[in-house]
C-alpha cells in the first residue's frame, strides 16, 4: 500500500463486488476544492495519491497538483506510473530486442537474466507489417497476409520467443487490427483493477504507448499518450514517466455538425485551430455541451490526432457516451457498473454544463465545420474542399515561378490555410499511359493512391458506412474508379468487415477496387506498396506532381510513396470520391466526378448519403460482432500457431539474420557510468531547417538498392525485391543506422539544392551519404553535432530517430525548439538536446556546415535547464560564442543522461538491487 498521507483509501460497491480506491473527494478535505480541476489532471492526482511512497512521490507533489488551480500551470516535476504499456510491432520489435540484449548484459554480470522482465502489463499488436502489394481483387487480403508472413517470419519468430520468455507480455498476432483500434475496442477498460494486500484496488486505466497515436484511447476517458520505445521500455521495467505537471488547454465544443459534415472534417478543423493556438507539450481537454451527443467513435477520431495538433493528449472525460461505447463493444456489464460508480465517486464523470478551470481555452461551434482535406505535406494545413482545385493550382504556379517562397497562403472562409511550396513541385505536361490495354494520359494532380486506411477513421462506423454508401450509389450510376488509381481498404479491425458485409456495402466497395488488403497500418506509414509500373514510369518520365488521398493522420513528404509529392488527408467517403474523379485539380463541390451510364454528369452531391442513411447503416453495428472478433484475439491463424521457438530466458542470436541483430548499446558497459566530457572540435553532420520530422530522421518506408541500407542487405544475400521496409527491419541496427537521416526529402543545408540523406565530409569537402560520412568521422575520432531549426523531431514516436543518431556518433543536437517525444528519446539514448537562446539560430551564426563546434559545461554536474556555452570556429579561424539551453528538463532525465541512457540506468539499478 502507499503512504497515503492524506488517508484517502475508501471503498465502493459495483457489479456485486467491493473495490477500494484512493478518494479524490477525501483528498479535497485537506487539499481544498478540486472539483473544477481538469479531469485529466484529476487522473494524475489519483496516480500520485495511489503511488505516494515518500521517495518518488511525496506530499509536496500532491500539494503541487492542488496548487495548479491557482496558477493554472506548474514547474513541479512528478513521476507518473501508467497502468500498462501498448506497443506496435515496428516500435515493439526493437523494444523486445533491447530487453533481450539487457537480459544478456545482466547474465554477463553474473545475475539472473529473468531480472529483466516487464513489471507492468504489456500488449504488443502486430499491425505495421502488412504492405499493399496486392490490391483491387478478392484475393488481395489473402495474398498480402501470405507475403507478410513470408517477409517477416524472422521477426515473428522473435516475437513468439518474447511471448513465452517474458511475463506480463501479450502479443496480438498479425491480421487482427491496428493497435489503437484494438486498444479502443477491446484492451481499454477505463477503470483498471488489481489485487494489493488482499484488497481489490480500482483506479483509472492509464497507459503509455510506443506509437504517438496512443492518444486515440483518450476518447474513452483513458489518459495515455505516445512515448519513445526507449521510454516505454523503462515504464515496462518499473521506471516512472518523469514529467512536469502540464498546462491544460480547454477546447469547448458547442452545437452540432451540419448535414454532410464528417468527424474527419471536424478533426482537421481541430488540428488547424490547436496548431495555431500552440499546444506543444500541453494537455488538451475537450468540454462543452457539444459533447453531449458526440459518440466515442468521433471523440476517438479527434483524440487520435493529438500528435498532429502537437499536444501530449486530447482527453475526453467519462460520461454516458463512454458507457454506451463500452456496452456496444461487448465489455462486461460488471465492468460498466464499475466504470460509472468509480467515475461518479471520484468526480471524474462529466456533468452537463460543467466547466473546469483551464490554462487557456478556445471554442468551436460544430455547425461552422466545413468539408475539408489537409495537405500537401502537413496534417495541420487544412484546405476546404471547395478550395482544393485552387490550392493545387497555386502550389504549381508558385513552384514554377522565379521567386520561390517557403509557404504560400490560400485565403478561404475557413481561415488561412498554409500550402507548403518548394522547388520539388514541378509543372509538367501530362504523360501517355496505358493501363489494362486502355490508352490514356496521366496529368499533374492525378490521384495515384486512394486509401481508406489508418486508425483515425476506420475506427468510426459513421465515416466507413458513408464511404460504402457513396460506393453503392456510384456503382448504381455506372461510375468506375480511374484506371491509374491504386485503391485499398485497410481497416483497423475485423469488426469493420463484419458490419460492411452485413450492410451489403463491401460488395459495392469491391466493385470500385476498394477490396480488403489487410488489417493494419498501411498507406499512412509508407506501406502503400509499389505503384503499377506504367504509372511509375509516367510520373518519372514527366517528373509529374501527383497526389495520394488517404483517410490517415500523416502526410509528411516522402512518407506515403517516394514518387508521390502531394498527399492529402480526407474522410473515407472523400477518398472514394477522389478515386472516382481521379485528380485533385477539380472542385468537387461544382465539377462532376464522372459520367453516368445514361450519359449525364454525376456530382458529389448526387452520391453523398444523408445523415439518416448513415445512421440507418450504423444501426447494423452490433455487440456480437465485437465479441466474435475479440473472442480469440491472441490466438492467430494456423501459420502463426505453427511458428516454433526455443524456450529460453536468453535469446539465441543468429549472425545470419538480417532482421534481428544483437544491438551494441550495452557493449563495454561498466558497473558505474563514465564521466561526461565537454564536446571539443566537433564537425556538423547535418545543417537542417524547420519542421524536420522524425520521418526525416528515422528510417521509414521502402528504400532503394543503391542506398547504404540496400547495399548492406545485398552484401548479406538479400535481393532488392526482398528488402521489405525499414520499419520491418528495426530489430537490425546495421540497417537502421544506415537509414538514419536518409529520407529522400530531407534537405541538408550544407549542400545546395540536393535532396536526400547526403552531407559534405568537411575534411575533404566531398559529398557522400550521411552514413558513410559518419563512419569516416568515427574512424578519425571526430565527434559530431546536428544543427536544426524550429520544431525538431515533429511526428511519430520513433525510437530509431534517437538510436540511429547515437550510433552515427552524434553527441548533441542544437535546435531552435523540439517536440516532446524526440527530445525525450535523445536523452534516453545519451544524446544531449540543446536549444539556441532566443534571437540566435543557424542563420544569425552564419553557419554553413564547414565550422567546428565546441560545447562547454557538460563535464560538471548534469542538472535540468543548465545554460551551456557553444564556441563556433569558422573556416577562416575566427570564432564566436553563444549560450545554449540544455533541454534536459527534469531530474530523472539528468540521471538517465549521466548513465549514458535510460536503459543503462535500469540495468545498473537492477544489478544493484539484485
């Protein structure tokens, strides 16, 4: 039991059982009125009350939470202990690789390797490995699964080993669903429970996940967010998540969505508003009477995209809608009783009209939301549907004009919408194209990928049914998908297939080429597979700027497909509409999508279903569907069950494997950490601009034979057609370090007009790949730094963005600002994140990449928020100095950095405790 200095342990009855809990109302007797504290902070407060131990959590932390209400912010660091951890396989495989390597390190130290074992429940869902190799035919799903199993057998054998080697570790096999949707529909409980000293303790369900879209679960009243794989591993191993008590921005919703407006349109509006507001590192909490009739599926759509609006989480409190969803998805009635009784007892139940106190607020009348997309390369750049044609034309015109601007503004009634513009958008004539024996032409703006995919929208029956209804009406009118469009349907769970079939809509989607291709995260993470050869040739021959339209949450450049320069996020029904239209250079509010079999033009309004039609279709979603699909969720198919693995505590590494290799992170690790030195005479590996994402830094998607990773695999007997993706090879550091900073769209300002993972090797002036240069620097014993602009590390929680940075020999990153997860991950891998002082940047310092960098102040005691000094020595021998802020923000982070990384600290602590 905890210290419970406030004597808050109480009990309640629910579902015929007695539960004990740490009472927030009883704590308020001492702390003062906390009834208007944001719901998300009440969850954190309960976590502190329950885990008060006088060491990691003491009374001062609890008092600081109560005092938040006075200032609406806090500089107090707290230790948060989530109830569980969620992983997907891209981030989960390297996590299990690290655990296996840690076990080996502990065994070498003469201790029991079983000391390394998850202490919190861990669920790993294999959902990121299926690729859209086959599409547009009834066998696509079967064929893609077979290819997936063949490609990933080594990885799956390794995960099967982990399943039996580690306690508290469950694996959801491939072909089941996307981790966030499985979490929402099955794993999440809203209220968790465990036995402690003979009592059943009830407490809020909380989690951290190795995917940034873990926030989707916030729609179910569950507090959770994405962390790096490194941080998640530490949480699994009993380390608390260190964080400052956050600011909480309240987002008030009023009114109702208009006819024809979807949850996707709403979320793209929310993303735009919150990005403009600035909520990086903050909690966002939704409130207002607009929530009264907003179903959990819509809430989850909004919560899912918290990383896109930059917040740590996007929280919806528990209310009647929560209970309705838990009941629909087949949760036990006793659990439903517990959720309601616990939420009401704790003041965690949302009452109509209740308005908590927030750091800041903003408001949206849902009736003002309009049909929208977002693109061409950032999720926050919303474009009203009526402005899409003009947006694309402006993109092209600005790109070909003599004066290039980084960002052009398109005015619309929906507000200012940024359309990113740069030299990579070229205006070109259409190209001849022959598809299926039919001669046609491929124009600029052609939609070459139309994908209903990702957790964001396929969790929402209303938009999925709408897509099916549009398909039905299109088929009835004799419309067909344009031949150059690669179509795919990759739902987040098998339940989607069940209800589309029962509604009779899957047949109509099939007729338009939206056949099931897999249950997993596909196009959104770059697993879109190859385009038809003829389409790829036409794009390449004409250097065409073409488009993808996808119902996902990410559209960063180079992510969806290397040849597709503009990528537009849209609702599933709009994905179908653009597949029919075949080009984004149309105004779908006015221009026809095609011609009906009677010769008349067909407009979007002719196909768009009414709210009543959608509601009637959604009524076909039944509880039995969820119970059937999740009844054997951990079992897998016959192929999965047939995978045989050795039963051993320590993994038997194979030197022949090109998927799983023993990582070098713990080699030569002593019982005590080495002293940290100042950085002296470092070279700059890369000089980067603003909004460099983890997609730019971390290996993701496919790669070519002439890249360092491609050359490595070919040297190890892997043919290019069997490369798979970077994500699938995250368990092999040799591949991943070669792919770090290798994104085809990254721009290193050390080189003029060169895209891709290249740099200048300063000692000789030669241009080479970043990997080759880094290895040359390492051979010469020269330390490295990376210099960057604002928002460094935006995007997904990619642990390899930090791991690869370390393995390349980078000692520090100096940027104007960071996004939360990547900054934390850098520290977790022993790389120092430093921030320029206001008014100083790479431009004011006149950096070209030819300079050497020295940073002093590291060799003393590492503390949060230190000011360090950087000396820049220019090529002519002159120098300048500037101050840098250490972005080690908390005492825990300082401890991890002193040890060379978070996992090194955990090993030393466990060996010491043994």
